[in-house]
């Protein structure tokens, strides 16, 4: 029944858009001459590569230790405040690493609140008399990234500890294993795939970041790509470094894929009641303090600081108009990308569902979701190459017609930003909508077809109304991620076009901390929505596991619609 | 009398999924107003045949025609929405976001006019759910959902109605009612109906003809009584009743078995197998077969007795009416009803083991 119709055509367009930047990178990188590549490798990218590897290693260790220990504390023990700690541990997800870095830099500045208070307590008058180690260093960056990204490991490890593992842990305890033995010999090995997958995602985020590294004066491959393009206008050089980054990403993707496959031996079964050990008194308070430490440092402290700074700023000068403009710009860009992502994902996923055996449609769907793994800077450089090509064609066309050739039409434009965001976050929408579709039995499709509906009519009359909650979820996730995105937006935006994230970046890079806090606060506020969503989905999934798939269950979808 | 032209015709239909052959050449005609049951164990290809007829799957070879028009062959393929067939699913597949009336009206012409509304009301009245028109599917019981599914499929007056295990989600008592109601509705509609089931009781109760399938082929086709009384092989026999298999020797059209001599038409001389229904035995004062009782189990209307017979090493299990008093250790005198004994060539037992439904 495989036919080439509208579904295939849209899928093909999506896949082409997603793959073009990566292909262009390879082409551009080959244009640079060998000598320049040697220069880039030896003098520019070499140090950056070493520093990047060191940063990745440090972040991996940090997120694994924090994430796993936190997950173990909230699943293996029952103590006062455990449930609150379980949710609080998710909060750093609302803070992008660059916002966290921004806040902590301000906090630990020699004349910032922390050091001033410390000097006051110790009786020093002069900032020069008491010097704390500078946050702008590799260890400082590991600290910030670790605090920001440990939830990726925490979520996976907690799910693993909660599900089948609890039975094994129970068995191990009955067999007389000691506490440490249970953790190291039973729980940890079983949670290994979840940990590896989480750590791989955290490292992809680290590699993607441009703001935190820049603020903390760490020279990573990402900041090098940016500098090579912005300061030296060397597109082939930037493309070469970007390609090198893709190799690291590829490794991480393989680790993540492998880990997901290996989860087979510790499947996320129906959640069981935990064999949690009740701990009260001072020991319980100790556990609570331990569990609350990461969100305190990774969310509460910086968020409170940002809120106070922002409040002071607004109280003194009113709401800064440039932030209002940036917020509006952010909305426009994020909304446009969200709409394209959700509509595209709906068509692509539906197209595959209607012809599940079509290799074309499966392949196209896979290709069009590739962008999620590609760091924003790499994507932007690739896209610049593609759109630059379009621009030269356009200029030539204008010249041939005798008109005045325009400047850069596409390569630095709102359009380019929207395309980049769409490519990068398309997979989020696809994953969410796929999950929604999986809950609808195929017999619904078959009934609709036999009762006279074309695939498109079925999508409109049956699937759209039933998928409304999934579509809303997908839109929320994509919108928030678009809003927080920094590297691609930074590289592709037109002159004088600021979003909340680039506004924050600009001020922090200039060392001016004026309206940044207001922008940061807005980002954090919007970023809290998906965390709330995640918390609700977590509990909803537990309920779902106990219910059969019946028409009655589907009715929830109808009522939400 | 001239037989009417078939409404639904399969001609030598073959189909293979990526890694499995599902249909190996099936030919079948269904006439208007006729109900044909496709019966067989899971994986025999009966559901595939239904999907192919609906156009949800395109067969690898062969031809399908509906009301004289070819809907699928090597060149042509009519998509499901243009075939004008009705389909009822095991899980009913009611649209959860539409109320009962909207579900029933779904297959009718759009925009919904007076006629569509009238048809919907009439269909709902016929299935006894007129009062539930504005309820949503989840508010209905299983039997009510089944009736809505049937009304929805029949509302556009399809020439062909396909039913995929329509009774298997219902409990026993309800099931009997639904079989009768469904049969009445189908007969009233005059559609050519094909019902897929793995339950011989469903098939016998509803169908005019049964096509028994195994491994992608129709093994035997005929009226229920026909297929029950004259099974072509042990597989068909075992599908409808519990049997015991005994060794037999055939000579001159007669089989000699440890429980007596029986006619064996069409069997070559030599070793054979005799399959006897467990219910073929009865207690008779002048019975020819002495049997010693080893154990007895009470089963309600019947009782199962494990017996030993001279000349047979294994123990036989037979079914006897519950009112007879039988005690282990005693000897019975049994009679065997020849209508319950079937003699087959020995080699025909090839598929026996996987033949159980």
C-alpha cells in the first residue's frame, strides 16, 4: 500500500531541512585548506578540545555522583520531607546552565553578597584581604554544570530504583546483605543503563552550552566555534571544529542508545511499593539536608538571588523596555518554532502510523529528528552555510534583474533562528506525540477508514481530538526549550534582535549585570512549567500502569479535549 | 434453482507478512444474506483474510471482488474508505470522543442531514439503545458497546459486513443473547457477512456455513451440521469435540479397533487411526464392550470416567451421563455409537498437536 502522498512529501521536506546543515558542514569543512585546518587544530581547537574533554569528564563524574546518591536517598529511605525532596530535586531543570552560571558569578563576586557577608563575619574590611577561589575556572564550571544537569541522571536512576530494583533490594536484604552491599552490589549495577543514558544526555547539554562556559572563562569547542566565526569570520574553520564536535556527540548518542537497549534487563515495570527504610530523628534530618542540598545550590539560592536583583532593578527603574522587547521577540520565535514542530511532528508520526511498514516513512522520521543531538552552535554554522548559499543565489538573481542586491536575507534572520530551533527540538514534539498515538488502538483507525474516511480526514476527525493532551504537552516542552535556547539563537539572530537568552548573554559577556536578572527570572519562571508537568506525568504514569487499555481510559483524552 | 451471484468473492488469495506466510491460496464466495464463519486456531490466517477483504492489507496475490467489482488484484487496489464494507472489532473500536449517536452516524453521508439522523435513530432503536443516544461509549456496558459497534457498521447499509471476534469480550450468558441478536440483525440487513472466530460454539450458533482454516488454507467448508458430522480429517473433528484416538486396522472397507468394528469408507487397507468422540459411549445392559473403571470425575451434566479395555495398553477417558452411578474398580458394559467413530488414514495425524483451538 506504500504510496507517495502528502504525508511522504512533508516527511521528505522535514528530513531534508534537518540533514542539510550537517551535510553542508562537511562540504564547507573540506573547502578550508589543509594548512588552515592544521592551524585550527594545533593552536585554537587543540587547547579547546583538551579543556572540553576535561570539562566533560568532570561533569560526568559530578552528575553521576549527585544524581545517583540523591535518587538512592529518596527511594531507599523514608524520612520526614522525603516526598518534597523528591520533587525539589527536579527543580534545577528550570534553570539553564547559563542562568545558573550568571547567578552564581554575581553571588560570588568579590563585592557580591556572599563574600561581603563572609568578610563581615570574619572582620575583614578590604576585599583584597580575603580571596576565595575564583568561580571562573574549570572546577567552577564543573560545579555549575553538575548542579544544573544532575537531574538527567537523577530521573533515570530514581525510576530504576523504584521499579523492579526494589524487589531485588528486598531480596538482597532478606539474604542478609548490609546497607552498603545492597547499594554497590545490587542497586547500582541494575541502575547502570539508566545512569549511562542520563549522563550522556547531560554531556550533550554541556557540549551544547555556550553561555556558562563563556561566563566562567572556560574555552570549550563550542565557544571556539563561536569565536572563529564571529571574530575571524572563518566559516570553514568553524565548520571544521563543529565537525570535530559532532564526533563527540556521535559517541554520546551511541552510549545513550546502548544504555536504552541495555535497559532490557532492568525494565521500568509497574511501580512497586518501595522497601523504604524508615529513618527518623537527627539521622532523618541529616538525610533531608543531604537530599535538599543539590536543589538548594542548583535552584533555590540562585533563584532567590535573581528574584531579589530583578525586584530591585524594577523597583528602581521600572520594567526595562528592552526586556519587554526581548520577551516579545522570544515569544514570537518560540511560538513559530513550536507551531512548526508540533504540526510537522503530527504529520510525520501520523504518516508512519498509517503505513507502519513503509521504510521511507520510518527513515524520514528518524532523519528529521536527528537535530536533537546536534549542538546549537554546530547546527547554526551548518545552517549559515546553507542559507548563505541561498543568499548568494538571491543576490545574483537581483543583480541579473538590475535591482540593488539586498544584504543578508536569510543567513542572519528571524527565519534562520526559527528553522534552527525547529530542527533542534523537533524530536521533543515527535516523542510526545508518538506516546499519545501509541495509546490509541489501531482498530480506531481501521474503523474510521472502513467508514469512509481518507487518512487525512481520519487525522482531523479522530486523532486530533483524541491527541489534544499530547499535543499540548508537546507544545509546552518545545516552547520552553526554544525560549531557553542560547547558542543557535546567538549565532543566527539578525543584528539588534535580542531574545531573553541573548540579552542575558550580552550583559554577562560585557560584565554588566543590569537587566540580566530580569531576563533570567522570566526564563526561570517559564522553565518551571515543564517541571510541574514532569511531576504530574510521573504520578499519572504510575496510575496508568495499573489500568487496562479500554475505551473508558481513552475517555480521559476526550474530557481534556 | 439458479444460485445468486456472490457479493464477496476471494479467488486464490495469498498473503505474506514480512516474515510469515499468512494465506496460501484461499477461495471463498459469500452470498447476500449469508453468514460465513471463518473458524480456526490463532495464526491460521482468518483475521488476515478479513483485513484483506476490508482493504486494510493488500494481498500478495489473488483477486477480491465485492458485488461483482474487483477491489483488489495485482493491478487494482480500492482503498478501505471506498469499498463500502462494514467492520466490527473485538474491542468494538468506538470513538471515545463521540457520543453513541455520533458514532453510529459516522459512516453516513456528510453533512448529516435529515436522512442520516433518521437512519441513526432507526438503527439505535433496532439495537435497543435509542435511549442512550447521547451517552458516551465509556458509559455503556460491554454488550451495549457491541451493539453500538454493530449499529455503526450496519448504518451505511454495506453490502459486506466483516466481524472480527465480535463476542470474545463478552461473558457466557451475554454471549448467547448477543449471538442471537447479531444473527437477527445480519439477516435483516441482507448483507453478506463474514465472522472470524476461534470459538466453534460461536460459529455453529451463527453461521450458515463454516470455513475451517489451518495454516493459511481452508481445510473444510460446509454447513455446521455437515462439518460436524463429516469431518475430513482429525484436525476438523478435534476442533468441534473431544476425542480419543485408537489404533485400527482396515480391511475391505472395515476398521477393526479395540472397541469394535466400524465402517471405514475411503481408507486403504492396513494400519489406520480411529478417532472416537468421548460422548459416543453409553452404558448398555447388552453392551458388547466390557470396561473396568479406574477413576471417575463429576463434571456437572456429565461425568468423566477413565476406563481400561482389553487389548488397549493406554487408559481411555470417556464421558457418560451424570445420572449413571459408576464406581471405580467395577466393570461396565458399554455400547459405542458408530456415528461418533471416525476412521482416518494413519498419516493424517500430522497436524494434530497444534490443532487445538
